[in-house]
């Protein structure tokens, strides 16, 4: 996220005027608030099916299913006939212009999301779609499209052909979880998983403005992890995100998922354990733990492994149904924050059905690095009532917002040390299915939180896909 201006307009005016005298009141820094400003409809008949407890149009780990760039907002989804659609609107408008791409979703799998990215060096929009441990589909716009949106017709002609490689770079036949990352210098990177759940590695590719290059894998699937119940010798690192801060440092929180169920107290749980954290100061070429120790080099034989010291910043065994791929953000000082969720020990020390137990007793927590260099975790005192994920946003004042299943929004103020969590919006009137997609790029641009959600339906009956906007403190 970009640096946020902390001074208010009133304070700037006071500083520019006569000198402040002792006892002169300064404008208070506002706490969190979310004021609904409007709702727009993307699609009255969006594709609907439930798979892995989620929807293909609203898996919160998409980066990005919704994004803003230079006064326009862009969205991508699958419509009722399974066609991939990309749309745009001018900020403040309620009508979206749509383009149908020459691709249809190949399987009813909610992992097969559409993710978008922007390469600022050439003004292109990039889309990666429709993959789960198999091949992917990629399309990019003509150069300059996003820089000249107002004067460029929004038609299929501005998009190239759908490819099964990155302009000839094939990457892997076991591809999942595309996440485009805009680099501080205006470039674009693509994060993805090689392999399968429980036995996969994270990797990066990079776009120069003219060509894609594979940087290689940076996490390992090997090594032995042992719990109180048993051991596992294969796993994958699930990312909560991968984001640059205001200083150009690349951050990533993660959980490990073990391949072997032997590590759990009950086979009905889920093998996720521990929240880890790494960062990179060289655009993902090398990775360090929280203490600054080198723990992996991308594209080498020495990648980040479960056996590396200093990775875990919040310890949790595999018996509490810890969720993978939750959410993260960085604040105006470059400090990393994350949302994690699991079933706390007060509800028992062994989950036996992770969906049922998370729905009944799951709680979300705000985990953050504080200014003194330590880690602080605060429970958000609102029941999840869902097995699904929560998204994290920080406003220009570093107030924190948790966008929970069903479109509920909770907030906590920076001034309280992010301890005064309260419900700001209860989701009423949305009829949202569960997880939502947020526009993490818009908040720092104009202080608006845009949330994409799909209305609850049944079976495979299509339903409305909408974007609801909330004004945050300015």
C-alpha cells in the first residue's frame, strides 16, 4: 500500500495559519468508520456453484478480482454461460461496460478464479484464469489501454488472444493461485503455486514491459514436520498474500499445510499449522525471516522450508482448523499486518470437522508487527458463523478493517493499538453468499472500500454479482 497522509485538512490549515498557542486543540485523528455510498450490479446472472465451500467469482484470495487504476475500476468474473468477462467503470459511475473474453470456465471448481494485474510501465491489464493444479489461461490488453481509458473504446479488440503460457513462457503444468503484484518501479510480478495441495512450492515470474521471465521457486515442500500425533514429510506453503510496502519491501505471511493426516488429532480436521512470515528486500530474489536471517533464495536449491528457524510468528498446532490464504496488508510505516482465523482452544483442543467446527466456533484474529519489533495478536470479538475467510484493509490513518464473510465489516482504531474492534456494518440487505472480494488498490487512492459479492443462490442457479462501496475516513 502507498504511504497514507495522516494530517487532516483542518490540521494543515491550522499549521499554515497563525502559530498555535499553548492549549490550542488539534483535529483528532478519526477512528474507523464505513459509510455505504452505493451499490452497482455487474451481472444479474453470474455463474453460481458451490465448490470447496466457495464460489469461483468470490474467493477472497483473488488478487485481484477487483482493482482501480487512474480513475477507473476493473472487475472480472464468469457469467452464467461460463464465459470470462472483464468490465470497467469510471469511479463514481454505477454502470459497468463489459467485454466477454474468448474463454469459458473448463470445470466447476471454485479455485479457478480470475486474477488481474496492471503493468504501469506499459499501461496493460493482465488476466490469469481457470487453473487448479493444471494449465492456466492468460490474456493481456494492448499497451496504453489503462493510461488512456477515457479515449479508448472498451471492446474485445483491445485484448489479445487467450494463451496457455505467458507470451510463450509455459511455467508449469501444475499451476494454481495466481496473484499479480505491482512492483514499486512500475513492473509486474506473478506469484503462483507449483504442484498440489500438501505437496507444492511457491514461485515467481516477472514482466519487464516487453517479456516474462521465470524467477523460479522460493518455498520448499520437503523436510519433516512432527506434531504430538505424528509426522509428515511433504507440504505446501499457503500465502496470506504477497505485497510491497511503502519502502519497497516485499512481505508474505503464510501457513503450512501438511500432506499427511497423521499430524492431526482427527481426520476430519485440516492439517494447516502455524502462521509464518518472511520478507524480501530485492523483489523476491531472496527471503529473510523476521530477525533478518536469510532463509531462502529464489530459483536455487536453498528455498524457504518448514525446518528453517525463525519463520513462525504465531504458533498453532494442526488441531484447530487454521485457515489458509486469509489476508494481509502493510501500514504507513511499512509494518506488516495479517488476519488469521481458527477455533480457539477454549472451544476444545481437537476439531473433528473443520467446516462445522469453524462455523460454530471459529474466530478471526488481527496479527501485526508493532513499532518496537514485537508481534501482537488481538481476537476480533465477532463470531465467524462461517468456515470461510476474512479480508484485511488499512485506511489512510492505519485504522484496520476486517471484511468478514457475508460482507460484514468490523473496525479497530490505530489509537487503541487496534484493540477496540467493533462491528461497523452487519451485511444486512446484501444476501451475500460468504466470502467477498475487495479492491485493495482503491482505498489508498480515494478512501473508498469496494466490495464485490455474489448473492446467495442454490444448486447451479445463477445469481446477481454486485459491488458495494463504503467511504472510509478521509
